[in-house]
């Protein structure tokens, strides 16, 4: 028989007592954590989300969890019976994959749906808190503030981890607050990136053989060949040159779209640049008896010289293509509201307003047949838009059928 000393017995008793104390502490901690989870569930239920199920709670708290679930179930049934339309609206907000939140006129968050909770990295329960204190994304706070201040919708793009998000702030019609919308556009951005890379790769691969075709075709055109062969060669040269311009335009557009930041800008006098550019078109204009002039001055503006020349060149080229023989094309420079404005004005056939919204889309043509006959690639105005965006400039236009067209570029001066 083994006889334990009093010291060993004392140590065993102490260890057992300590173990029991630790077990009680851990049990209390589990109960405290479980109660905290229940409180969060109840807070969300108070906001109208009655489809939540209270987490299973340990031991003595299990009856309480069942009672809360029963209460939520009864409340939900009463809502369906008394206010079916409101229930459907709540279900729409709750189940939509788009993040939605409402901020009242005092800047306090009133509603945050499930998608918004999943899309943003919240660090605290947002409902009932001031948006400036708990919003985890600065661009979202910016669009909500802008929409509240201007009473106009505002929009920003942001990247959170591996997600690309489109953030919108929309003022509520009754003026009581602002609706925040969070859209997950990761798949759209990824598809657009793949498309740009594919188009750029194909254009790059086509450029070398197309250049060879143009070179050989132009060489043949300089040779003495039978008239029957020349009638075949002329459209070959024309279309080969058009294909070459198309490849160059697609590559230029791809480079602009793939940029990670705006182009470097410098303060430049726009009048000398514009005069030099327009001089290069004078022979072409004279060949069709078109009067091409530069008017006014806008002083210094913040531009990228290459992008500015490319944008204005596209606009002047378009104006000459569509202005009838004996017409006028004017490049007008002016200062308006502390911005340098360059307008290209023609007295061509004009453009019906139904086309204005899509005019700067790639490959969009008002008259496809006429555009191709004039040698256009369908990318000129899309390039103008992207050159302006890369310089922080703005582009717009005014036109109607029979009155000509005016394309307007507006540049910052500081």
C-alpha cells in the first residue's frame, strides 16, 4: 500500500481546486461570448432582420436562445400578415447581392444589409453609429458626403483586398438622408482587363504583317502595271492603310486604358501648338476648298503635349472628313471659368441628338458606311475621350442635324 505524504496530498488538492476554478472561468467566458453573440443578433432583429437565427448557446442559456428564436418567428409571421409589401421590400434589401446602407440627415447609419456587411471590412457594429466613425472605406464616406452636400448622385471606384467595388451615394427623395450602394464589379473589371490584353496582343501581332502588306502594295502602285490590275490595287492600298491605322489606334487606346495614373502634365502655351498642328492640315483643306482657321487664345494650360496634339488632331481630321466642299472649320481658343477651352467647330451635316450619348464609344459610328468610305477606324473620338481623361481634362460636344458640330476640350490652367 502506497502512502502519500501530506505535502503531495496538498499539491493534488491545490491542482484539483485550480482546475475546477479554471473550468468555471472558461465556462463563464463561453457564456459571456455566447451572450455577446445573442446581443448582436437582437440588435439586428431590432432593425427589422427577423430571419436571423440565434446561435446555439451552452447550458443554462439554451432556453433563452430558443425563446428569442420563437419571438422572431412570431414577429416575422405578424409582419407578413399585416404588412406584406413592407416584408417583400425588406426581403429585397436583405437578399440582394448589392451592398445597401442608409445614413440619416445627422450622419447616423440606420440600415446596413447583409451584402454590405460582407463586402466591407467592418470593425464594429455600424447601425446606430456615426458614419464618419465606423465606415471602413474612405471613398465610400466621400461619396455619401458628396451626395448629401450636393443632393446629386456621386460615384467612386475602390479596391478592397481582391475585390473591385463601385461605390455610389444617392440622396433620398424626401431629403431625410443618403443611400449608399456597394457593387462588386470584380468579374466585370477582370473581364475588361482580359479583353484589353487580348485586343492589344492581336493588334500588336497584326501590325508587322499589315505593315508589310502596305509596303508591298504601295511599291506595286508606283510600278507600271496594266489598268485592269491598277483598279484592283487601288482598293487594296486604301484598305491596307485603313487596317494599319486601325491597329495603331487600338494599340494607342489599349495603352491609355492600361495606364495606372494620369499622364505627366506641364504648363504650355496652347496657341503655338495648335497653329503648328493646323498648318499640317492646310493642304488637305485647300484641296477641298475648305477654310481652316485658328481663332483666339487661351494662354497657358496644364497639358501633355503629345496627348493634346493627338486629341485635337483627331477632332480636326473628323471635321475635315465631314465638312462639305467650300465649308469652314474653325479651331477656337478661349478662357472660360478659369479653364482653357479649345473648340473645333465645323459647318458639316451635324449629328442627331439621339447619337450624342454614345458618340465617344469605341467603334460607334453615326453613319457606318460613310465613316468607312472616309477612311475612319471608329476609334477617333474614343481616343479623344481617353486622352482627355489621362490629362484631367473634359470633352463635350453640341450638334444638331443641319447646323454643324462643335467639339469642346476644357483643360485646367493650374
